C-alpha cells in the first residue's frame, strides 16, 4: 500500500464552498485514478484541509499523473493545494 497526502489552504469563511469543491471535483477525479484503494479527507480547520489517498502500489499514482497542485478557478475557495508522495 502507498499513500499520497495533500493539503489545501482554504480562504476563511469559505470552508463550506471548499467542501463542496472537494465533493464535486476532487473526489470524482481521485475515484477514477487507477489503483486507488481509498481516500480520506479531514474537515477543514483554521484555513487548512488535509487528505490522504491510498493506492495499491507505489507506481499506481504514476510519476506523470497530474494531481492538482493549485486551483484553476479564481472563484475557488481554495487558495493553494499541495501533494506529497
């Protein structure tokens, strides 16, 4: 088993929007990734949200896989995304 851990900075007062973005955009993308076992996300606190995605193997996330590193929408409640393999 292998994990990718990520964090997101969320603008104060926009935590509900951040949660909705997670549910409508991020989780569906993660579910389609090959080798995914499970994903876990923690409720945002103090402007920061965290998530961990488990994969079957270290190769499953793929070296070239495009995981979100930042938001492309200026209206997004997320001010930054980071992932760590």
